[in-house]
C-alpha cells in the first residue's frame, strides 16, 4: 500500500501545508502516535450492528447529539468505503491528511480523496477483500468543533475469514453544516484514544 501513497492534485496554498502539518504534529503530541508498519492501511466499511455495539458511551460532559453525529460520519465512511468512493470522499473535508508510519499524504480536494480510496480498494481486493468493520470505537470531543474518533478496523475477505486488523484515529472538524473527517492516522492498538 505504501507505494500508493503520494501527493496528488494541485498544489495547496502557501499556508495550507504549514497549518495542516502543525495540526498533525499537535495531534501527534496529544495522543502519542506510534504505528506498526505492518498494520498501516486505510480502513473500509462496517455494518450497523457492529457500530451500535462498538460505540463508546459518552460521559455526562459529552453532547450525545454531537457524539451521534460524529459516529454517523465515521459509520457512513465505513459503509461506503470499498463500495462507493465518491460517497466515502463526501464525508471528508478539504484538505485531508493520511498519516502512516512512513509518509504523510496530503489530499487537497475531494476528487483526490476519491482517487486515493479507489487505489487502496483495488489493492485490497487483489488480496480477497470484502468489507471492514470498526470495533472498539472511541470518540473524544476536543472542542465544540473538533473531535477524535479511534478504533480497530477489522478487514474481512470474501470467504468470511479475517484479512487483518489495524488501529486508526480520525480527526474530525465541524463546519457550520456538518462534521467532516480531515485526517486518518494509523495508530497502534495500545495508543488508541480513550473515549470521553
């Protein structure tokens, strides 16, 4: 998969890269990212039953409606990834960062995100990929407009056997309209965030 990771699309504005990289570095310091190279890939779909069972219960200080809205975005991503890259990319903001143990990939537009997903899915399907679920989902509101969502992606093959597991953390931001994913960060299982 690492061969698929590269910057695509038009050049970002002068301020976009430094601001985005500073945000990524700040997030890195907050959650202590440390990723195993063999487990770093972009997650795919999940089913409703798994989402409902895996959803972390919010504390009294967390807005249930905001947590539900974040959960809906991540669930929508897992349900559409591998089936409809356009629908999956619609849940992402611009720009988007994909952070793996060896690279940071900047996807400037939603079209770039869609093309990236198409490449990843093609590679996964060569290995027999069918779908993924996200288990052990954890949501943490950082501010009223910024949140983290982490969990374990379980990739399944078409024959029903498990392909692999990988930890991921998503950085989401709420615009005036809705929450969107702005970063995917490959995350060691023991480094996943704790829920609110």
